[in-house]
C-alpha cells in the first residue's frame, strides 16, 4: 500500500482495523503464552543444571588454584633458606654426600650375598638364623654410619631437608596448576552453553512478559476502539482525547509530527556541519 492509499484511509476504517487486530490478538495470545510458558519450562531446568555444573567446575578450579598458590608461596619462602644453608655448608667444606657410592655398593653386595646363600643353600634353622643376623647387623651398621654423618654435619642435613621440602612443594604446585588448567578447559563448554541458554531464556521470558501484558490490555483496548466507533474520535473525556488534531492541521496546510521531526533532525545535522 502506497502513501496516497494510506492517506485515503478514513478514521472509521482505521479504527475497525485496529479493533479487529486487538480482537485477533486476544484470541491468539493465550496460545502464544502457553507455548512460551512450555518453552520456559523446558529451558529453565537445563539452564539451572548447567549453572550448577559450571559453579561446581569453577569451585574445583578455585580449589586447585588455592593449592597451587599456597604450595608456590611456601616453596618460594624456602629458596632463601636453602641458598643460605648451602653457602654455609660450602664455606665449611661440608658439601659431601651422606650416602656415598662405595658405601651403598658395599651394603648391596653383602645383602645380595646373604640373600643368595639363603635361597640356594640347604641350611638348618641355626645357619639361616645366623645369616639373618648378619643381614640385620649390616643394616644397623649402615644406619649407624648415616646417623654419625648426620650428627657430624647437621647443616648438611638441614640443607637436604629444606631442598627436598622445596622440591616437593613445587611439584605439588605444578600438579595443582595442571589440574587447574584441565578444569578451565572442561568448564569452557559449560560457560558457552550457559551463555547461550541464558540468552535464549531471557528472550523467551521477555516475549512472555510482553504477551501477558498485551493480553491484560486487550479488553481495555477493545473497549476503547468500540467506543470510538460508536461515539467518534473527538474529545470524549479522560483517556479519550482528540485523535484528529494532527489530520486537521495537515489538511489546513500545517506540518505533520513526522515532518516536524524530520525538519528538526536536518536542522541539527546542518548546524553541526557548520560548526565543524
């Protein structure tokens, strides 16, 4: 329909069209609302499940992050102590192994000799007991040797203890960090689904609110246009102001509200261009 055809439409014809539209809306809106409510009921639980899953995943990531941070901080706090202890041991010439290779090899050889003899020889209980005592004595001797070295060089043991603790903490921090990154990767699809479903649910609820609002206004709107068709388009009192003021002004040579807005917009644009 072109402009002349639109301008040729009379107020009665337009009012009837508006009334018919309002009556059709009133008939169709209950079905629309039911469909939107069903869609909301379907999307709502899905959104809640994903929201809970995402919250759980985020909590797990936060837990791993906390473990990582604590372990890293504790490990870093040991670095200066480890360095200081090492420098002290170096200065005193005590940076030696507490379990030297020759001692370890001697112990293993003796233990293997005893074990081989026990497994391959036909021994009576007395001989077997004697070999077990020899093995026990070797282990006790080795432990005593280690304790002697520890007691003679306590700084070395302090250095080793702190170094091992620092390494252990850094390893724990790295493990927690890897788990944290894995948790973030697993949570990413949940986040995307959460955003997508959330947007869809908001759109459905917005349409539902609008449909309910239109339905609640239907009787009032229908009554409005029924009265207009019966009593005319002039001023009928509160809520029924004059509707044909604009048409009268245009027919008398005045400008329509649309023309006024267009001219005002062009004027503002021209003024802005001149100021530049």
